[in-house]
C-alpha cells in the first residue's frame, strides 16, 4: 500500500524540489558560436532559438545589421554578432540560428549566430583572465577541459551599448 503523507509534507517536498530546480537552471549556460568565437549566455537571459528565417534588408544601415525578421508576426531587428565585433560575416545556412535576446528586456532584438552549441555547466568551466579592452557586454572569460576559450555575453549590457543600438549608417 502507498504511504500516506499529509498535504503539508507534500507541499514542503514540492517547494524544496522547485527551489532546487531554480538553483540548477540559474547555474546553466547556453553556448553558441559566432564566427570562430565561442560564447556563453545565462539561461535566464536567453530567449528563443529560431532557425534562420528570410531577412528583409534595411537600407542605410551598418554592414553588421543583417535585417528584419518576422517571427510569428513579431518583427525583430537582427544583428550579425560576428560582424558586429568586426570579424567575418556569419554565413546564412542551415546551421545558422537567430537567438532572440531582447524579449525579456523589452526589446525585439535577435543575434544571427553561426550555430548553437547547447547547454554548458558552469562547474565544467574554469575562469580565465578577462581582456581589459573588452566591451562591458563581454567581460567574462572561461576555458573548458578542451582548452577552448569561452566569452560570456551580458545581454543587458549589450542592449545598453550605444554602438549596438545605433544601426544607422
């Protein structure tokens, strides 16, 4: 016969499990590649990941502004994240993805990235020295057990960056 527990015990058990799930997800990071660089993003800051949809060009914008994407009736401004950093443009192919980053912060912004690399555990990464010349939105560096360098993207700081928000040529 099943063991009977009180409603109070059940609620305490459920609350403890939910608290543990929050702690685990807060420590999780999403990995993606932009050009040759590996990046990390807090799961709490990550939005939806969408396969590359047709982009509408916008005249008189910077070369790194990839265009506008219509995703389920909502328009998103799309920035080629690799080109934004002054590196090679992201090839638009079946591996490319749109990472919707601004929704949580009240902005319909998306990054065009080379490919998604999946979830990463913070415990599997070792802190590395920061680049003192890095912008405020890229101030965390880590290495993994394969000696790959990962940079951490601060979405809020990126959305506050004057250069990122000024797409006009």
